[in-house]
C-alpha cells in the first residue's frame, strides 16, 4: 500500500452498506427511506465507520429491490426526493462520513424511457440499438436468439409484441425480464452514464459501487453456450453435480462476463471521475473466476477498488482463510490496489446463518477487521443478525418468483433492522414492514446491544476503533505468517500487531516466543502466561507486542 503522503481515504476505509428499504422508515409507509438514513447517521458515526454506501434509491418499479432503475438521476418517491439525497450527502459530510452511491450500468428497468421508446420503435431502429434486440431463430422466430439463461432462472430473452400486434423481436436480460441489458457498443449509452456520474459527482458523492461491473460487454450473442444450465449452477455455487474441472472451465469462459471490452468502458469512466477533486472512487462488483483477473479492473487508469468476495463464501478453516488472504494480497499487489473484505451483503446469506454460529461469525469478523485494505460492513452484520425466516407469500426476490419458489432468493438477508426492542417493528417503522421481522430480531435490537458490553455491536465498535489506532491509514499491507499449530490462523503486521484465530472446536496453546498483551478477543476465556497464549475454541485474538 502507498505511504501516508499518498494515502487516499478509501484505501483502508470501513464502508457501511445501507440497503435503504430495510434500514429505517421515517414516514410510516413500512419502507425504509433516505430521511431514515439521515436520522440514523449519528448511529453510523458512533460505529466508527468512514463511509456509507447506499444501495439504489433511484426511481424504480422495484422489481429487483431498486436494481431495476427507471431514472438514475432521480429519487423514487418511496425513498424520498432528490432534495433528501442532497441533504443526506451534506449531513454525512458534516459527520465526516464519505458517501458512496450505487450505479447500475448493465441494465435499465423496462420502465426507463429508453426501453419504452425501443418498444414503440421498429426493429433495427436507433431506439432499439441501445439494448440487445434480435430476431428469433426458427421458422417463426419463436426460438430465442441464443440459449443463455437469466441469472434469476429461465431464459435470458423475452419476446416483444410489435406495434402491429404481432410477436416480434427478443431482448436480452441477464437478470429479470424487467431489466433489459444495455448495449454498451452504442456510444449513446456511455454518454448517458457519464451524465449520471457527473450528476451525482456534482452533488458531492465520494464514490460509486458499480453493479455487475463485469457484465457490460457481451460477446458472441449469436452463438449458443455449450451448457447454459450448468453455467448458471456454477455461477450460483450450486454445482455439486459438476467436477471441479468442469466448474472451472465453465466459469473461466462466460460469453457475457469479464470480456475485454469492459475495460475500455472503465477507462472512460475514470476520466470523468478524475475531473473532480477530493479522492472520489469506484468500487466494482465483479464475481469472476479466476480471481486473479480482478486485478485487471484496478489497473492504473481504471477503477480504484474491486470487491473480494472470498469471505462471503469461506469456511471457518485456518488453511482456507490463510489461502484466501495470501492469494488476494498477491493478486492485487501488482496492480497496486488495496484489497477489500466483506462478510455479508444484500445478495448473500448473513454470515451468522451461513456459518450456523454466532461465535464463529464473531471470530471470522475479527480476522477480516485486522486485514489491510478496506472493509465493507452490511447493515445488521454489526448486530450479528441472522437471516430472517420468511413465509413464501411475503417473498419478493425475482429469483424466488422466476424459479417458482425453488430458489428462496435473497430476502432473508434483507429483513428490516431492529432498532428498539420494545417498539412496533422493533423501531424500524410505525407502519407495516414490507418484509416481516422474526420475533427473535428483538434480541438483536440496537438499543439492547448498545447496552450490553459483550454484544456483537460493541465488539465491532471496539475492533473498528482499535483498527484505526493500530492498523490505520498508511499501514503497510505486509503480513508475516509464523508457523502455527494446525487450525490456527497466525499473522503479524507491522507495529507489533498479532492475530491468532483458533478455528478448531478445542482450546489451544500457541507459543509466540515473546511477551504481548491481548487487546481484543472475539469470545471470553483467552489468557497469556509468559509467551504462551491460550486461545479458546472458535475464537480470534488481537495482541499487541
Ligand atoms: C447485483 C446486485 O447486488 C443485486 O442485488 C442485483 O439483483 C443484481 N446485481 C442485478 O442488478
């Protein structure tokens, strides 16, 4: 990592992700909103985070939680007004918090004016060329142009009715049919996104999280994929029927992801953001294989950060953790980009549910918080919130709907936050919450956790404060890995910081060969006698030499 004099705020920032509709509702309609975020900024500041990233709040028919954007330069009334978004930026800045917004360039909503114009226009028109419209195959054109599948189940193509009332062309949608993919070979698309970036940069945002950043360039649309069903299973990590080699070969060559063309687009975006002062940044959401290819997104002249998703999937195993950390650091080193770490987001099972253990989740979090680079925390993660149990009639995820319930989708991680144990909807809303909260959520309420010194929340507050003090900006990214017993993660960072994590079910002793003090433990029960450190089962310790 660069030295202090060159350091940028995002290089080691802790960035808190707000999923607006589930964060806090200020007007009693049961849906979280921007005012709710503004009112809760002091809470975020008290956590010790550096920035807040908001998932989309733009004008949307809300078929995919706002990732179906009808107008990227306006705010949906469900979330508030443009004025609210502007007030949010200035209120956050007033508390010394940076602000990151989402940008969704792979697709628009089918309610976007461009798509409506495309539907009204003829095949081959300039209006259609902003999306991927093609004639179907077969005698009547009733076979989609290729056999690609949507990531949300079913075909990636939908056929339209033309102005004459007859079945006509097909359009591509890698996600829901309400999310037509944009054609980035059309220069108008790039120009429109430059306008959107400038629109928010002019209003003071400090950065953008780029949705499906690896998806904008498509290749070989006329060629069928050799195994489209297996490809979707491989992408969803549900590929137990595939051999490792087959899975790798499917993921390494996806005709709609990680094509070289995406990099030209980001060089253009970089020029736009560089017009602005104040260290503005881009972070790319790119699920790609092999992860070494992520470094291409953060080469000089492209993006600033890319998500490393290893910790969203990792087992609680010392060897897996050490492998992921050393790989990520070495892969990004050449590009000179800091890594990013995340345990949770709005698309994945929450870490407590995934590991089926609060204790392990606390311990894994304390590993992530001690790493170089920047850390993303998803709302509720700091409370140790598990996924919500949701009855089918309440589920809204298009992945659930398009699979007729076979795929439960992501709503479990999107259940609204509990703020106050004794209030209606645990303080989230005075109305009817858009997704029901589990009764158990009461125990995770922010007010209760604030009052309990052993809570998940207070562990996060302590670790974030210590992270700033011991591992702050300007710290280098060198990790030393002394020998350690099996099942123990053991690394040192400069300044005498030591991490020990016992991933086994038994307590263990490690001789670190010098004296040190415990500055943080993810669970009670650790001790040091001379240079012997006793670590309880499933526990992470931070030590200072
Ligand atoms: C990734 C987003 O995080 C997810 O929520 C969304 O459904 C897809 N991209 C499509 O925009």
